[in-house]
C-alpha cells in the first residue's frame, strides 16, 4: 500500500478520534459553513498534484522526512526544547490536538476560547473490576474535580485509562502518535481459538434470493443498547484476516452472540434498517450486506467497527436527541485498526478491501468527497491486487465488491471531471458474466437486472472518460462531438432494449395506500399510476430514474449550444426524475434507503425544472429530507444551489426557520464541513467545486428559464 494512504488514515484518525465536546452536546451555536466561490479557472492538468495527499491542509509528499512533518519550526538560533507529553488533559484540547495546561476546573485554552472544558473520569483504583457500562462509552459530561498531572507519558500502570498524548504546538509528531488510540471506550471482541466459533444461521432460501429479512433477536424494538458487559482493556493484539476460501456464503446470517452487547445491538439495527439502497447499489439478490458483509465483519475488527459505526450513525439520526459521539468513536476505532494493519505490510485480504469501501461510504454520507477519493485510490490498489476482471465475477463477494467500487469510481469521475481509474475491461467483464447467467437461468430476473445495470454503468464510465479528456483538452472538438453522439445513441438504445421481463406491466404500482392528500405546492403528483415497479422489479424504477439523470448529464455537456427542442427534452427528463422521487417517497412499500440512491438524480434535476419559488422549494424539501436521512450535502454544493435558488440561507439549511434542522444534524453538518474544507490538490479541488457538473451551467441571477423551456445551459466555464 502506498505511503499516501498511511498519511491519509493517520489524518482521519486525528480528526475523528475524540470529537470536540461542543460538537457532541449541541449546546453551542453552530458556526456558518465555509462558502466556496463559484469562480476559479480550470486547471490544465487535474492529475498534476496526485503526488500529494489530498486530505491534509498542507501538501504532504510521499515518504516525507520527519523534519518536514514538524508542526512549527523553532526560531533560528534558539535551542529546541523537547516538551514532555501528557495524557490527562481535557477532551476539548485533545480533540483540537493542542497542549492542555490542565488547569481545573477549566483549562486556559478553553477559557480563552469560551469552549466547554471536559476532563476524563479519574481512573478506577487498582484492583477494581474491569466491567464497563454503556455510560463509559463516551466522554463524561461532568467536569472532573481532579485529574492526574503526571508529565511522563510512559509512567503509571493506568496509562491505558488516560488520553492519547497531547503535543505541544512546536513539537514533532512521533511516528506512532496517530496510529494508536485510547481503547478505554471500546469493547474488545471475546475470541475463541478459531474463527469457527462464529456460527452461521440460514435466513433465506439461498443463492440469488435476497428479499427475506433476517430477524433481529437481540433487543428487538429497543431504542438503544443497554448496559454493556464487555471487558475494557488494551488494543486488540492483531486483526483476524479471512482467506478467500473461507468467505461466508450467501443466505447465511452470522451469529454474533459472542460479541459485546453494544456491538450486537448495532449489528441488529443494521440488519433491521440498512439495505443495499443505503449504499447506492441498485440490486443485492444475494443479500450481501446483511449476510456476507456482516459475516466478514465479525471476523475482522477494522471492518466490524466500520460497519458498526455506519449503523450507529443512522441510529443517532433516527433519535430525536441523538448524539454523534458513539459513531465517531467506532469510526475512529476502525481507522486506527486499519492503519495498524497496513503498517505491518501484511498481505491484503478481501476484508481489508471491504473496510476501505465501508469507510468510503461513510465519507460520502458526510459529504466529504475528497476523503472519499482517498479511500477510492486505496481500494483500487487492493482490488487489482486481489482480483482480475474475470476472477472477480466468480463469487457473490467479488461481484458486489466490483459494483461497490465501480460506483465510487464513476461518481467521483463525473463529479470532478476526470477519468475513472478502473479500465473498461472490468466493466465489460461484468456485462459478459451477467448476460451469460441470464441466458442460463431464464426465469431469474435478478441476473437480467444486473446485466441491465452493468450496461448503464459502462455508459457512465465512458462518459467520465470523455468528460475527463475534454477537461484536459486531450480530445479535439470534432472527436468530442463524435463520441458524445455515440454515447447519446447508446443511452437511448439501452432504454429501448430492456428485456421485457424488466418492464412487466403486471408489476407496475397502480394504487397508493397513502393517507397523504395532494399538496397544492407539489410540482408533480406523487400518486400517478404506472410510475413505480413493485418487487421484484423495484430496481427497474431506480434504473429508469438513473437513466433520466445520465441523459441530463450527457445532454448538458454537449459541445454545441442547446436548441429549444433539446431544452424541452431536458426538462422532460427532469420532471420524470421528480415524478419518480415523489412516488418513491410516498409509496408505503418503498424499501428503506431507496430515496438516498436517487440523490444525484434530484441534484441534476434541480438545474432543469422551472426556476420559480414553488419549484425551488420542492427541490429544497427533497434535499433537506436527504440530509435528515444522513446524506449530507457538501458546503460547496449548498453554495451553488443557493445561487440557483437565489437564497443564501440555503448555505446554512435548506428550509426557512431551520425547519427539520435538528441539533444532531447541525452537529454532523458542522463536523462534516470542518473535515471537508481541506482539499489542496488540483484534482481534489475540482471535486470539491463539483466543477464538471456546474461548469457549463449559468446559475447567476441573470439566468432564468422560460415557462416553456428547459434548463439554461449557456457555454460558460465555472
């Protein structure tokens, strides 16, 4: 693994380890997010800064010598004084990675900054029991009256109960400072001598049938995990790595009864509430996420804490008074364990790849597309080491890994105007495999869905290649026009050549059992018959909506200026997207997470509907709903949408008077905005600016869409 990813994970562990107390309790006002201007010139080579780690506030070269990593250089002529580090400072200083003077009850830094000063609980007396409770899973909310003032970070037998070192501002960061984490807040796995102790329970009828929902028999119906009986101690000595020959089988629910109660709770919550749509993946016929992924997770701690963290994130958002500290602690634990494993330079496993992909999903939910790109680069390296285009298709694990990664690859490429990293042969191999299986199992519609989705993904990949070459001026205007026209024809043919089984009218939803009455401010009717396909063809609904959005994306990037006819066609696609999204939202039987997978469709449709207050408010409500579900819009996107809506208040929140902007959501927004403001390289800056999506669309006050016309698409660079 390249050194850039080690730097990357170290930075993430520092950010996510112990959140600022003010972010956790919601008691402080939320600062306004940073506003990124629309302007900025297109860089000639978006790959020129790939030698830099994209998540640091300053460029960090690979294998940088230690002298270059110092936080602040000493003044010339002065002897450098090596300050000793402490582990007993307040949580607030530790989260800000600054030295705490440990004054009680409020340290000097917190007093000057008017921050809440919280000290860790004093360590229990030696010889006391080590059984923890759920209350110990996060920082104490009471100011501790006393705290250890030992200056040596190696003395004392209770070192593990204290915080990680707090470095002075002018002190070099040691190699291990970011690779270790305080383990006091994390239950350890209770291991047996072999992985066979983790049993498997069958929950479905087997291969390619994923509609059955495994029952959650641990604390079903509980709102939160109760007191933990897990043992708290040191970091786990080593990760368990699963060989490819021991992969869990589809249709088998893992038995996690040996895990601590808190982890059992969140795994159960995952099974009950999380679907493939939360991962923006169209189909999951093998029930991969609730069986295979969780089976892998209970055998690999880094993956386990990543999955549990994702579940804890959704659980916190679902509670009226939810808190994000639990999610951040599990998240940081996963990052730290993954970093520890990578530093040992052992052979990568499928579990390692899944951990990276799960962390990338969390970054996407936080609106941090730059850090998502960092994970994507690492995932590509591992994926191409473990698989070939042919071998990856031979197992349900490999097929889902390819879907998961390819979706990130295409998404990032289109949003940032650069080419995908995965070569075409990987996309072609999936089409060939699914076509072959559909020809053998004629009655199995899931193979046909996967084949159809793979073809659309290939078209999207080719779009990314074209847009990336266009951004770098690696293609002539005539060549661009020819390839753009070819893709337009391919996109039309894709929709026209669906297998009849995928559009069987018997599965169209014709009646809505909803109590919602039509809203006069709706721009489309949510109850129009024939818009949705019910199971097992609900994926056809998602694919149709994605087709409309890709058609909008491709049409908006034509080399020539739009005609009135093309604008009208674009508006038709936009309203079709709005129609589907409205129906998915209000149909009672829509699968959980199905609106999240449609988020890119909503964003692109916003640019091509009529520009008036009613249409803008409809779009804003959808964007607000997506954030309530946990999918955070980056500050850059909010700034650009604010220009579109002619309302700067959208940068803070989508709806007037902070409607629906809960304290937990405000805290997550503030946390995400702080992390998402670190892009430095040309490529990551393109991604932050969503440069490609908006590069040819005038969003200022001078642009208006005629009542009968489509989106204005004047040829103007962002």
